[in-house]
């Protein structure tokens, strides 16, 4: 297993961005109703967030980063690194 060390590095903020549009798992016509029931019963996930056409995870990342940078009062030119994590 590889280990990396970054001295003098710290996490000073975390931000998230999720799509506004909520879609029920019941409306998907691609999955038969009995499978939808099983999915919801098994996972407990009855709805999901979806983005409009043309929007991708990097768009959400950008919005999230902009908000975080503004809240922290940082100058963008002084930022050395941002870490992006997605569950896309």
C-alpha cells in the first residue's frame, strides 16, 4: 500500500453541491415496479437528485468551490490546491 505525506497541509473547509431537481425512484420506467420496490426496501433510497441536460459534476464542483472560497474570504490566486471528490 502506498502512503503519501504532505507536511504543513490542512483541511480548512468542506463544501458540497447537489442538484435542485429531485426525482422519485418510483418514476423510472426502465425498472419494473417489483424491482423498484425491492431497490427502495433494500437501500432505503426513495429519491435521487438529478441534473438537467448539459450539467456535469464539474459544474457542481465549480459552484461548490466558488461558495467555499467566498465563505473563507480567500483570494483565488493564493490557493495552491483544491480536492474534488465525486460520487457520480
